[in-house]
């Protein structure tokens, strides 16, 4: 008799073990061959007790349902009904059927499928066709980077802005006060000089903008035009010395000079060159009168001339006062600040300098030569001492200018002596009298025609074959 193989022995032992286990469990419970686990059948009583305990715990945690809001009520129902579990038809959580997919959100399902596809094939995708970018500032991030030095810089900028605003307001206030002061001083000067207010008018509203030299010159020309000098005085008898009816109050010349800002003794210094004033002063020192020496007509002319000079002098003094006031007004502006110190840019007064060249030499030389003679580097920097051209360079350019002048003179002389154009024009006028317009044009363009040799060189004509015989 053939013996059992090893596999047959193992299979027989397995069957014996299964039969023994089945006998111990109490017979056939529906568990198939090879199954070690079976479904636990819970009684109705067990489920009810567990549910009651679970609901009691939920009630203790959440409290009465009347006091719960919508969110807490939903959370309690979520735990009570175990809504996180997908229950099948048999209640064992085997999942959902295919028909339940229609009831779910299709977009959510599609998004899940895309995520799964990207995750499954993440090692096969080529990342070279995508540019990865990350936001510099993550919105909603809990972590906030705090830099103390950055905060200090920001606070410093805010303080500087506030200080600049205060300085601008202060400057605006000072300008308004200065404008009022200018109006009062101009009014006093015009009253003291006996000038009408229309002649000394100055539009102070134009001073609101930044200083513009062209606008300043236009404003001064408008204030001191021809009508300004031709206008009559508001008080024609002011300081005239005439005898009118009534009492004439003697003017206080010292007070007038103080208002105009003039030094003492300015009138004697200005009138030293005036013949009439010198003569009058000499006669007074000798005890003589001017009336005994002059006729009435000459006296009237001198008196009119004195009035005109006095009027011109008063207007020039008023103009000088206005310019001083405007200069004071524009000096209130500043370009920057160093701490609390206001800084202004000071323009250096530079005298015109030709650096040893005459006007004719500058016009003769090219721009390149002039830049080599005195480069922009020598002119642009702020220099305390004036730069001077070296003597050897100056002599070199003088020789160059001299050579240019000689060449220019030679060209002028050659044009003046040898001018064949005049003779040619005379001959052409005599010969072209009876020609047509087309013939005249050909005759005028004859000297522009290229020669035979040039046409051959340019390839316009074919060279004639020499020494070749026709066959």
C-alpha cells in the first residue's frame, strides 16, 4: 500500500482541526470551510442600552437642547446618529451603492478623482513645464514676523513726515505775515514819497508759487512800466517848496529817509555832480540869493528839471524797496533741513570769462576744439578759486586760430580774384537768349555732366575693343 505524501498529511490535519473547531462552537453556524471569523449578532437589548448611555453622556456634555445654538445642535446630532460612518443596506458599514453617487456632489467627486490621479502619478509627471511660485506674504498665517529695527525705521519716517508738515505750515504762516508786512511798508513808503497807490501796485498773490526768475522779471517789468514813470504824483506839491495858500507843514526828511531805508547824507552825495545844486550851495555860503543871479525863465526851467529828477529819484527808491522786500520774501524758502537747521543752496557768483580767447576766435573754432581747450570738468565743479588755462595750451590754440584765419583770408582772396563764374554767366546770357526752356536747362547742366573716363570707371559705358578683327 502506497503511503501518504507530505501535502496529503497536512490537508488531513487541517480538516481534522476544522471539524474540531466546528464541534466546539456548536455545530454549523453558516460559517464556510476555511472561515475563522463570524458576524456577531447583537441583540436588541444590547444596542438599546449602549444608545441610552451614549445619549446620556451627550446630554451631560452639551446640556439642554433648548439652550443650544444651530452649530452645537448639529454637532450633537452628528455624534448621536454616527453620521461619519457610511452604512450599507445590511448596517455593517460596507459602503454605499453605485446609485448613491448621483445624490452626492459631482464636483467634489471629480476633485477627489483628480487629486488621486495626481498623487498616483506624481513620480511620472514632468515638472519642467510648470513654474513653481510661492507668495511672499501668506494671508491668514498665524506666525507674524516682527522686526524691531523695521518698526523703528517706520516710526522714524512717520516722525519726519509729521515734522515736514509742521515746517510747511509754519513757513506758510510766516509768508502770510511777511506779505502783510510788505503791504504796510509799501503803503508807508508811497505815502511818504507822495506816490499814488496805483503806480506802486504789486500783485502779492503771485508770490504763492515757487521762485521763478523769469516770472520775477515779468512781474517787476509790469510793476515799473512806462505808465509807472509817466504817472503824476498824488501830491504834486510834495517837497516842492512853492508858496500855496494856507499853512504848509515842513516835511520830516529824516523820518522819510528812515522809511525808505536810506543812509544819512545820501542826498548830498547824489547831488554833488549836479551843477545847479552845487551853484546854489556856493551862493548860499556867500550870502547871495539865486534870484539875484538868474532870470525868471531860467529859474522856471531849473525848477521843472528839479521836479523831474526828484520824481525819478522817488520812483527809483520805491523800486529798490520793492526788490528788497521781494528778496526777503523769497529768502523764507529753503531746500532741506539738517536736524532743525534749514539749509539753502547758495549760488556762486561767477564772472564771465573767455579764457584768453576773443569772440571771433570762439566762433571760428569747432565745438570739439573748444571742449578740448576748456573741458566741462573744469567748469562744472564748485570751485573757490577760478581755474586758469595753462600758458602752453593757450599759445597752442592761439597758433591754431591764427592758422584758421590765414586759411580763411586766402580762400576769400582766391574767390575774389579768380571768379570764372561771372564771365560764364555773361556768355550764357548772350547765347541763351533765343533758346527754349529745355535747351537752357541742358546748357546749365552741361558742366555737371560726367566725363567719358568716369563713365567708363563707373561701368556705365562698355570699353571699345581695340586690335580685334571681325570674323
